[in-house]
């Protein structure tokens, strides 16, 4: 059989052109996002957000190592409620990313793939990160 990839993303059977064309792979519109997959994807999102937060902190440290005027300008920006909110969200992202990383390490051992266990782990990551964030804020 001779198959050709068409411009619409389908395999065409060139020897039997009347045969029903099927998509090569499932599309995102076919699947409903599952809770466990969303939490796994959110791990990657929090990792990227933490990178941006780290760059903001490096900017503050750089300003501290330069002139006092530059540090005052940056520090004034850092004393705003917006940055307080961003740093609080970053603290939550650290705990979320950490717990989700532990979940992935657990999965690497070959355990926890049953749907009920995966959901428990996903809830554990979410609620655990919230609790650890609040405990950290109260301690600091």
C-alpha cells in the first residue's frame, strides 16, 4: 500500500482513494483535560514562572551591588504590593514544583499510576503546596 501525507494532516491511501481518511494522531480538541494531566502540565508552568522570579531577584541583587541610587530605585519597586504578591505566588510555585517533582520521582519507581492513586497524588500536591506556603509565610 502506498500512503501519502496530505496537506490536511491525514494519511491518504493512494491505491484505494475511497477509503476513509483518519487523522494521524489525536488532536487536543478530542480529549478532555484530566485533573492529573493538568497538574502535571502545571508543574512545567510553575518551573518557567520560577525562572522569571529568579531573574527578578537577580535584578535586585545586581542593583544592590551597584550604586546606592540604582538600588533605591529597584528597592522602591520591590516594596510595592505587586511584588509582594508575585513573591508570595513564587513561594507557592516553589512548593508546588517541589512536591510535583517528588510525585514524578515516585512515578519513576513505577508506582502510583492507577487513576485513584494519581488523583490522590495530584490533590496532595495542590493542598500540600498551599499548606507549606502558609506555614512558610507564618514562620518567616
